C-alpha cells in the first residue's frame, strides 16, 4: 500500500448539515462545488439528499452534470457562474438552474432556453459575481416577469462577525429585494452563524458541512492516515531532505511517509507541521517533497506503520495554520492518489 | 464554458526529453509520478514511449497500474517507494519493478515474488528513501545474487550546482556501487545538468520534461486559459473579494474569471500575481477564491473573453514565484476541473 488512506465520514457531513439546518427556520441547501470541497461530490450529495437536502450549489455547469448523474431527477442544482457561453446544452440536458450574473447572461439564457428555470445573483458589495444595483434596477421588471426561482448574493466578510461589511451587504441586499415575491438567499456557513436576519428563505452552507471553520461545532469529517515507507537512524549533524533543510541536533530516528505536495499537502507547511502516532505528536522535519514527507519519530516507543495528519486530533484548520492558509484550501487540495473510504 | 482550458503540448514534452537525452551518453528514462506531474500520466507516457523512452518511474505501485494499462507490456515501470506491505499483487499483475529501500522490503519482495525483477535504492545522504551504507554492506551480496536491474540514489541539492552536497553524494554513491556489474542511476533533471560524472547508466528527468526549472532551455508545455464570467465597474473606494482585500484607488474595471485555489491556483498567490490578455499584463486583485479570481482590466482596449495564467508569457516557475513555491507544485496541483486538450 503505497498511498495514504482518506476516510470520509458521511454521517458527520449529514449531522453537520442537520445541525446548521436546526439553527434556522428556512430551507438549508448544500454547497458541493469543487467536487464537494474535495471529498467527492457524488457520495456527498447522495448522502445529503437521503438526509433531506433538496437544493445543491456548484460553481460551474460541468460540475452540475456530475451531480445530476449522481442524484437523478428531482433535486435542484444551482450554478454560481450562471449561464456562460457554451453552457446551454448541458444546462438543458442536466436540468441545471444557472444563477444569472449579468444582463449578458440574462439575454443568453432567455434566448437559448426561454422556459428554463434560472436564479439571479446580485452583487451586494463583494464585487466578484452578480449584478450591480444599477444593472439590477434596469432589468428587474423583465427578469421578474420570467419567474426566477431564487435571488441570491454572497457575503465577503462573514467569517468576521463584527465586520461592518456584513451589515452593509445585508442592507444592500434588502434594498434590492424588499417586497419581491421571490425566495432570497444571502448566507453561506458564516452567514448562518450571523443570525436570523441573514437567513432569508434559504441558507447555503459549504465549509461547515465538511468540518471547517467558522463552524466551530462541526463534527470531524476527514481522517488522513499516511503509511510509513521506511525508518532510519540519522546521526547527529546529518541532514534530511531537499536543500539539506533539516539538521539532526542529536542521533534521531526518521520515518519517511508516502504523501507529499502532489497529494495536496501544501509545500508551505514544511517545518512546524505535526503528525500523530496514536495520541503522540510527531514533528514533520525537512521540506515536504512531491510524494514524501519525513518525520522525527525518535520519541516513539515503537515504529508506527502509519502517521495521521487529519482526524480528531487535528482539524483541516489546524493543518491550514501550518501552511498559512485556510481549511477550505486543505480540503479542496486533497489528492487523487488517496485511497478513499466512505463511512455511511 | 465555466471551466478553464489546459492545453498540454506533448510534442514539447518529447522535445524536452530528446534534448536532455542528447546531453548524455546513457539511457534517459522519464519520471511520471504524480499523474505525470499533473499533466496526465497515460497521455504523457504513450507519447514518450512512441518517442523511444523505455523506462518510467512512479512513486507508488498504484500509479504503476495506471501506467501499465496505458503502455501495455514492454516498457519498464520502476516504483520509488519499493515493495510496500500490500503491494505484492499489483507488482506481480502489472509487472512493476520496485526500487527496494530497506532490508524489510528486500525480504518481503524475495519471499513473495522470488523471481520478479527489482532494483535497489541507496541513500547517499538525503536520508529520505533508500538503504543506508551500513545496511547495504550487510545485504549487498545477497541482493546482488538476486540480479537487481538497477541501483539508484537521489540528490538532495541538484538544483544548486555549486552545493557541496552534490559531490558528497556522488562520492558516497560511488563508494557503494564501484565495481558492481549492475546499471546505476543518480541523476534526475538537476543531476543531468551537473555533467557526465553524474549520469552513470541512466538518467531520470522529471520536471525538465514538463517545462520547469532547473532546465532553463525547456520548451513550454502547459498553457492555461481561464474564461471571464463577467466584468464590472468598481468605483473608487469600493472593495473587491473576501475580507475586502482590494480597495479601488480609482474607478476600475474588474473581471471575474472561472478558476481558483480548488483548481490548484494556490491561494498564497493573491496580490502580485499576473495574468495575460494577449501580450498585455493584467494584475490579479483581491484574494484568490475557491473557484474565482478577480483581475483589474481597466487598461485593456476591450473586454477579454479569457485571461491566460500559464503559457509562453509566463512559466510554471513564474507562477510559483507569485505563491512563494516551486514550479513542481504548480504543475502537480493542476485541477481536475480543467478541460484538457493534448497537442500531439
């Protein structure tokens, strides 16, 4: 077994979805873009649909095709990037609902698929996706006459509850939607935690389902165990890894394990990262290689067969800290070489 | 079309392989681990085999299975992680050649597959994979009696030609192999460029085939064009993206494009990264999102339909610099969502 073992607890995903749903009085959708945040969209959506989720969000229409195959007819599949040039055929054949981001997209959609459902994405201040307030004013009446299924926007600073941008965006979104008889959605995971004002008719958690911050109470979803290829004694003064990065201060026992940055274990982690042998911390030493990591196991009572990077001892956010990034990137980078096991 | 287009020039891969081969008088193998450095191992190995490559290297036996399916019988497929617990069946069925890293692996291999080919990996100082000199002394006669196909080691500092570690490892490797009647290999791409002393009987370039440093003369292999989802005017003082990271110093035109860190565009890039619209540089602004990047296109004469991150204007190493990493990680992180086109 030359590859690491990634265990994905679908019950934990379901429990996280239910727990977030229980904090609101509206529908809770699920964001499963980027292959279900790296965990495997088909398995994740089948589990969530069984638990009651009826609406899913992806980034691109191509992702929606994979979801439709996994889900069959019935659930709604919304596409954040809307109706892009070249998307018409797959929007039709996979029954996707594009979140229209601009007048250009609106014209494209209405011309190509006049009776097909669509939503509207508005920009409430993030300036990334969605129609500006002026653009919306200009096309609003025409858009509403076509019966959009949803009007949504996205928060730029929801991970920081006290950031004034949250209230600013809430106000802007309300000004664009007050009095309209269309379901509205503003909140992803961070927005759910901001409280009822932000919930509207539908929330759309993503990261919170998968065990990442800002949802502190999330159950652990992923466990990553990496097999030891070999161990060796390294004498005081000898070096380990590329660029001779680590120098042994004393005679040490070093394990080489079978995963690296090509598996999404971001190279910036390097020194300072930790692994676990059972309950015992094990420091990563030297540079992360493409397929290999070295660790100092001198203090272990016996040679381990695997070392654990992710699990109950250490979350995706802990590992993100080692690399100076966020848990989202640790999840979505998870590698194709891992042997994946789904607990359900 | 909601996903970026990755174009992989297999002729450039072949030309790079031939050019590196022409600098030596020995066999040139090809390292295609990590799915051919992210480019798609099956396509890469079929092209290289057609061009004359007879030996390929992967990190794990599981990768070897994919190669054997792509190549059919004939070419040699060597596995750097050797013969690990659980590998026996696929080593046998896919006719793989493990590079034995330890006495434990040697015993496992000889007991499970007594007549099957194997190589020996020695540690010449990197302390990551391979037998230590003392270990090798102890099992050398037994190992040689089983007719290994190759004896190899790996350099820790080959990207730095003047690093004393190179000569130190060369000396150690020679001391362990002088006088033996077995083909030897020490050099990957960096080692090829260190000169003939490092070439022995086989070189094993990886990164140099794919257009990355330290092989400066490599032809460009990958081109990444990312579609524009929408453009907008951002007024002076407005912010763009998560955490309000970018603030418009003047009224600006901003494009949102369809790729992000879930596609391997490392989040650490952020500000300072550049894209290209034709020959014109376009700065990335704000934070890299999971599926989206924003760019300031105020200075462009017309709105682009795509922006280019990788290509003749900008190499994997240029992009690596934006993120504080190396070209290898840019390549091996390349995303599953890209629409891939192979030029051959």
